[in-house]
C-alpha cells in the first residue's frame, strides 16, 4: 500500500512537471518584424532595418540601400519632427520627404520605405517617405548590424544597431514581409 502511494505521488509530480514551463504553441513563434526597435522620448521606432539590392549574388556587393522604419508618436502632447538620421558607417543618409511629412502628431506614425498597414483610425500617411543610405564600401555584410542615430526635434536622439534584409528585384515577398 505504501509503495502504491509513493508511486502515485511520483506520477503526480512527473505529470505536473510536464505542464510547467513554455507552452508548445508559442515556444517557437517568430516576430513578424524584420528589424529592431527603440524608444526616444514619446517616439517609438519599430521594425527598423536596412534593405539592400544585391548587384550580383556571388559577389556580396550591393546596389541601392534604403532604411525602413515606422516612428510612432506615443505621447499626447505636442507634435515632433524627424530632424536627421546619421551613421558612422555611411557617407550620407538622405531623407526624401516634404517638410510636413516629417512631422509626427501625437497618436500618429511616420513610415519610411515600407508599406503602411492602416488601422482605424488611420494614424499614418498613405505614402511612406524614402530614406537613401550611401554606405562606406564593405560596411554592409550579412549578419552585421550597423549603428544609426535618429534625431527628433523634441524627443532627442538615440542610436540603434540596424540589421539589413537582402532582396532581389521582382522577388516575391517573404512570409515575414507579407504580414507587416
């Protein structure tokens, strides 16, 4: 009888241990974002990454390089404005946008280089801005993140290490890119 009670106790502990820890349904889930994230005051930078078009797959050289991100004004106060983006790994970072496109009102977003997923109420412009990056030769390599500093008029500045995605023209979007 004592042996049965001991066996029952051990079995109960084993079964209880099996249900502890990670849930199998979520243990291997990946983020649907390609890039990094950061906070600068009331500005939340989301899904920040570099895109690069390969010149030739075997050479590791890249043509056009762009920066994609979404900047969300999470505060309730005054609007903010994107002033500049810079990197020690780049000879220049050019923001192609009209001045009014760089203003981020409270509760809205500014996007660069990526389609904007609209939610109700809409909080971002329908057309994202373009950020072109001229990198120092050899700076961009797979698996390497490069430092970029984002400067906002009110929120200030912050440096983020930005990863990059290589894409081929006319390439179908990956599942990650399709779910943004």
